[in-house]
């Protein structure tokens, strides 16, 4: 029996949805453990693209149990829309295949209003939030005033908490953020309807997972965003509001660390980032535009164009260490076809010093330059390749060099968005 965590090791958008979809064949249960609908996992099955924001990617497979853990913050309206869309496609027809933690926190309308207003007031100092209320919802969780699904199920508890929060948030919205206030009755009635629709899915998922693991079921933990956006280990303050690393899988799913046997890091063969924040290998010229065009680098959630750059081994090495990565899935290798030289960033240089390890200093991250090692490129298209030995020799060398720098085995190479466009070197569920 193996349980596997899938973790992004860059700034998100690494292709986790595809890799989770690939390994779901071998898993019985798929668990989302952090984040909210600020994440978008894109899956392409039989040429059809599906983007999931809250429901685990296992939903596209029959008879897989999908769990939304306590570490996720949930916008119930968005979740219901997603469930309805999946049902319309013939998925999740059995309500028992989706379970939501009774301890997961709700995103409320005031969270979204605050999120958008703050970003507007920041001006040039924008963090790059998606404006979906994720950060403010986590703030309320830590401040111990958040509303959980279990609170929603108890009408008197829900009314009391909502009334107190609305009074406080309206003062903040009006006096500080100069925004319109929100109506208690409108929010209460909407969420009362959400309660009745979602009631069938809500349960103690920590207890559920413990029971299923003890029964020998195989579990996959599906991370959202990436390690460099982790609130503790990322490029703070340009980060998300949750722990996107392996530790977050334990706290966000309610299971002990001994139950995670393998941690697979997902990384593009180059680097992208959405929104503000330092990006040392970023390319601003024609090469960056080529990566953006060939890689279709536009956010699945926001539609925003992604910033593109060369592979940053410093950042990924950092992610390997803090997550305990046991294997790497390298995605979008096909996008690099046509480049004569493909540099890999092996260190940062700032003020006469080289950094081989990821610095905490925002100043260093903003001003450092990449130390690059050039690799030979290739001209052959890769989208039809299914065996590693059939890759061009220079593409093989590029992959092996990344493996060498990271001191971590590459177990999957993706050469296109489709399920079938994958070179599987090792399956973590069979190790």
C-alpha cells in the first residue's frame, strides 16, 4: 500500500491536474487539502479540457472517492456550480463520492469584498490576489472568527456567527475600505440554501480517511498552487495564504505524516509565475513570448498571462528540501522544442555573492541575477514520443541534468496536455 502527495514545486500552474489525473487510476481516494477556488487544475481527456477549482481531479474517473479536506476554504456557490457542471458531463452522479470536511471554512461575500478592495488600495504594491476571498477567509480562520461547514449545519450557530461578523466587517468595509456594506438577510438566505444542497456531502473527513487508510485504501493528496507560494516557505509576501507544502497535506487533511509514503513534486521544464513578485529567471523578450505562446501560458483560474522564464533549479531545490520530494514529474518538455540553447539557473548572484540556496530576503530575490548553465536544444517535436529513449539525445541530457542538479529522480516526463502524452518512468503507487 502506498499513499502519495502531489505537490507543486514552483509558483503553481505546473500541471498538477494532469499528473493527479494520471495517477488517479491507481488511487482509491483523492484529497484536496488546502487553498480554495484560486487554484485551477486543467485536465485534457480525449481532447476535452476540464478545469477544476475545488473538486479533486479524481472526479473524472468512475468510483473514486473525492475529499475536500479541512484545510480548504470553500466558496459554496462556486462548489455547487462545479458539481453541477461535472454531473452534466456524467461525473459525480453518486453523491457519496464527494465528501467535504465539516471543519473546512466557508468563504463569505465579505471576504471577497475585502479582498478586492484591499488590492485596489494597494495600487502599485499589489500582491496579485485573484480576488476570490481566499486570504481574508484564512485570516478569519486564524483570528478564530471563521464560519465552518459544521457551523453552517447548525442554524442558531450560523446566525449568531454571521450576525457578529457582518456587523464587524461592515464597519471595516465602510470606514476603512470605502466600500458598500453587505446585508445580513441576503447572505443568510443564500447560505441557508447552500446548506441544504451540500448537506449530503458534509462529514468528518479526518475520521473517514483514517478508517479507509487502515482498511488498505490508497490515497492521493492533491496540492494546489506551488511551494514558492507557500505562506511560510515561498516568496513572502507574494504568496498565497496557506501551506502548499507536504506539511499542509497532514494538517489540511487531518492525517498523520506516517500515512504519506511518497511525495511527488510537479515542475515545468521551464518556469512561470502569475501576478506580482520576484522572478529571477524571467524572460522579457522574444524567448519569453515564445514560451508563453507555445506553452499556452494563461491562468486556468484568472485567464491572466503568465510570466515565463528558464528553469530555476535554486527554487526547485528549495522545494525538494522543504517537501521531502521523492520523485519529480517534469511537465511541458515539448514546449522547449526549437530553442538552440536552453539555460538552467543553478544559482543566484547578488552583490558579489552567489546563492545556491533559496534566500529569504525579499531584497535579494528582487535584485539578484541568475547564474545560467547553457544546455543544447533540439528541433524535433516531442508530442508523439512515448518512451524516454526516443527523446532527442539533447532532450534526454536536459532532463538528466535537471535530475542531477536536484539530486532527485525524475519519474514522469510530460510531452503534451493529453493523458496519453506522458512518459511514465516509475509509478509511486507501485514502489
